[in-house]
C-alpha cells in the first residue's frame, strides 16, 4: 500500500506501527502511537505540500530496518533500508530526507552503543558500515533522478541562500502555546493569523493533549526501563532547539554546515519532534 500511495498518512501510521512493534511495544501501543503520528500537526498542516509528505512518511521505515540490522546483522535488512532511503530521495523533498537521515544516523549509533557494549571506535565503525552501505545502495537506486538534478545544478540558485532566508519560518517561543491549543494564533482553517512573524502551516505543533501527557509520564516513569525513552526524549529536545532557528546561537553555526545550509524553515524539525512524542506516548 505504501509503494502505491506513498504520500498517504495511513502509510506513515503503518510504518510507525511496524517500527514500534520491532521495539517490543504491544500491538495496542504501536497502533496508538501510529495514530498519533499520522494525525500529528506536521503531517496534517502540510497536506498541501505533496512532496514533503511523500518524503516524511518513510522516516519510521528507515528506523525500522536499521534497527533490525542492529538486532540481526542480516544484510537483507540493509538492502531493505537502502530501498526505503531511495524512496525518500525519489519523493523529491531533500530537506526532509536530510533531517530524517540525521535522526536515523543518531539512532543507529545509539542502538549499536547499547548492543555492542564496547568502545566508541567499534560502535562508530559498525554504524558507519551500516549507514554507508545503505546510503550507497540508495544513491544507486535513485541515481537517474540524482543525475538529472546534478545536470540542472548550474541553473539553480539555492546555493546562494542568505542567512535571512535560511532562518525564515523558525518556531517562535511564544507559539509553544499551540502545543496545547491549536490555532491559538490563527492562520489555519480560514482563521486569520494574529502574528505577523509566523506562517502557521510551517509552525503547526499541535499533536493532542493526551500524547503529550503520556510522553511526559514515559520520561518520568519508564526511562530507566527503556533506553529508547531517553533517546527519543533527547530527539524531542534537540529538534525543538533546532526549530527555534535564529533564536539560538546554534543557528548561525549551522548556516555554515554544507548541505544543511541549503534549506530554509527550521520549524520543519517539528517532524522529528512529533515522531519522538508519538514514540514516547506509545
């Protein structure tokens, strides 16, 4: 179903369910988490951005196959991960692909650190092999589109992105209220926007009150039983800081990071925030 309609929110729910089940969550918990992710503010607000949704839905599958590889060391899991990576690339929204792969790289290192119980050199070597093989195969699978893009690069101007453009559509601190009250500043569903600083489609954080409460309870009571709780709590905090954009000194540093500095709208890190909240809630 996901291959035939990869922009479907149902696809994101299905893939999230499979990933959550692979992490030993019950069928009910995995289903609930998938439902939360499917209805999250990021995926709901960006209904009009077809390519963005078509790219974002593959993030849980990336985590799934890399996690399976860590558990089994089977090369077929890396092959499956490469197919998923290539589908994300072919969907045509590289910013979300880059954000997703950064999260996947962090999770792969985290899982190898927990499984190998050895020094960082062995952990980084194993992670580099897994990510390198999956990434290289994904580039081969998506090479026809990438060659076309490479041919058009001389005509593109994105490499000249200014710091102002790089920072626009950041997540304003005061808009954190929208986590508990959607449309508090208007701007969606034909409601006027009450803030001149934000484009609410890009900064729509609402994911529901119960998922946030469950995520908080998971961090308080379950983090010692499940290492994944600590990891996704870290993802939530890191993504929030990145989404703040120019409000933090980190943004000026990231402007000089190759590839990452080609993309605008830091608030799109809401994708990782909503995935993290969904996993914690599950």
